[in-house]
C-alpha cells in the first residue's frame, strides 16, 4: 500500500534513550527539560526569535486568535484544512471568506479590502502547501486598516521567503507538528512571533493562565505538550536537512515523469524556497480527477483530495461563495510524497496516471 504520506520515524534506539531519561526524572509533562530543549533547538534551526511548543496546530490557531484579542469578523481563505475555519468559529468569531488566486492557491490580496467592514479585526491566511502568501500585500492592507495578521503555516517547516523562515511574518504564525508533517513530534504544534510581549501572553494562554502555582494572570487553556512528544521532535530534527533534500528530489522527479499529464501545478511565490510538503496536481475536470483516483486505488495507491471541500461550503458558516476555491477544490489531488517513497514507486504512480489519461 502507498499512502499519500507516511511519518518519518527516527531510529528507535535514539527515542528509547530519551524515554529512559523521562523515566529516570519521572517528569512527563508540564514544561519539562525536553520541551525546553526542543524549543531552543527549533529556534536555532529555524533562526526565529520566539516560539512556543504547543500540543497541536489547531490549538496554536486558537491561542493566536485569543492572544491578539480578535473578535467579530476575521477575513480568511476558503482553501485550507477545516481547522483554519473551525478555529475561528470555535473562538466565537465569524469567518469572512475571500477567494483564492488560481495560480498560487493562496488568498487573493486584491480581493481582501472589499471584504473589510467595521467589524473586521484580523486576517487569517494559509500558506497553502508551504507556498508563502503575498505577505507584503497582506501586511500593507493590515497596516492601512489597523488589522492583525495570523498565518496558518501548518505546512511550512523549512520554507523560506526572502532568505528567512516564513515563520517571521505576521503578528503570529502557527504551525503543526502532526505526524503527517515534514517535521513532527507525533502530535504537536507551535506559535511564532517577533514580539516578546505577545510571547508572554501566549505562554499564559498555553498553561491555564498561571503566573505562579497559585496566581493567574488571565484565562488560559491547556495547550501544553508532553516530554514524550518533545523526545520525538528531538529525534527527528537532526534529519531535517536530509528530509527536505529527499522531498525536493522526489518532487523534481515527479515534475519530469508527469510532463505529459494534462494537469497544472501550483505557482510558487517569487522569492520563496518551498519545502515540498505536498505534491498537488490540478486536473482539467472533476471527472478526470475521479478517474485517476480510481485507477490508483485499484493498485492500492491512495492519494488525497487536499483541500476538499472548499470551506465556504461548510454547513456552519455563512459567507459569499468563492467560485475559484470551489473549482480548484473539485479538481486538485495530492500524490504520495514522503521520505522513503522510492523513485520506482513514483514511476509506477506516474505510469498509472498517464495510462488512465490515454485510455
């Protein structure tokens, strides 16, 4: 079976070394030494000033919304994983969808200003498949209208823009370290900011609002992650350069062997170095997509329809339809891409797709 992704697992012996230390210390959660060590190593690897390690990427978005005191309307993209929208709704805010650019697949900055009202408090945009948004344009709009910006950067570990980590941009960036992500801790996530005051607020929010064991600075939740999860991250992180290199090799190989396939691909933002977190292809029709999925499934190959459906169609939101997002969502497919996918397996997938097209 070939799935759309597969977690990278480090040597079991190394993980067991960390677990043995956890057993000796009898310190499993509540900001243990491995959580602190992982945060420091991530700051160094990514060259970012501030981050907090959290229990998942969804809570990271919710903490960001709360920290920035967003309310009422938040402008967002309809083309993302459902957690982007559900986090807005969960925090009692209203998602206002702005359609996407058909090439980059990110929110279209030229359509944002017309969606701004007196109730708009922020913009929550996704760097889709690790492809940076037009951060300059979004930043200029936010500054003009006094809005806060959150970037859902769940796919972005290792992505750079203008020579630095994409996590530098926005008031807060969030990421996911779920097992399906390039860098993972089994479950986990993070918030990033360049503002030390905002970091302090989010540190309260992460841990029930504790100032001291008996004093509370504000309302908080439990968004901490355990030593066991941090241990996985510490084991995976040393392999990140190798993982990113391998994914680039596989993506370039797909580009070559799928040259004759009647699809188009996402346009990468100029100035960006992507991390090849996914390999999306956009078919000419839903029928062609569905036929290709069936052809691959027949041989136990399971791509995935990221992102489907378009989030403006969810039954718990009310917003203007986004025709470009709906069209792309109906025709896009992510092919298998992971560290130990072989060239031969990629070739096999390509042959099946080309054969289906030529039937």
